[in-house]
C-alpha cells in the first residue's frame, strides 16, 4: 500500500520559514514526479511546486506566487521530498498536500497525480 505522509507544518509569523517533508512508503518515487499542492479556507486546491524527470534530467517548477521563496528538493535514498518555505506570507496559510505520480512527467493539476497524503497545516500570522 502506497502512503505519503507529510510533516513539518505549524504556526509561524510572517517572514518566517518552515520545512515540509513528505515521506513515501510502499513504492519508490525516485523516478517519478512528486508535487506539492495547497488548499486554503474556502479555496480550491492549487499547485505549489513539482519535481519531475525528463530525459534523465530532474526539473523543478513553481507557482508564480511562491517562486523565489519556496524550494523543492528530494532525497531518493529516503524516498522523501522536501519543501523549504521562506519569507512566508499570511496568504500562504493553507493545508499543504504532497502528491506522487506514476509517471515521471508530473504536472500542475491535481489530476496529474495518483497518490496523495493527508496534508499538513501551515498557518502564517501577520
């Protein structure tokens, strides 16, 4: 059974940092796309960042709203991806979900992913 377990969320003041982790079990995601999405109160789930493999090379891409502040990385030995979030803003407050794809291409839509974690709450106070 494939499981994705997020951790690292919490309450932080604006301008602060958090590091989210997503540990996968039941399947290796080293050659597959992994992504982060978030869902704020009363909002739809939105893309945050993804890491993909194309032609043997790894690529990361980000939503415009987090570009330059968030960094996605992965540790294949631990089957874990991380989301380093710096210069957090109140509008970053949301439930953050980790997602894994069967394919290596990934995408910026929830439908592009096959596995989901339960989410970890991030709250940024002003």
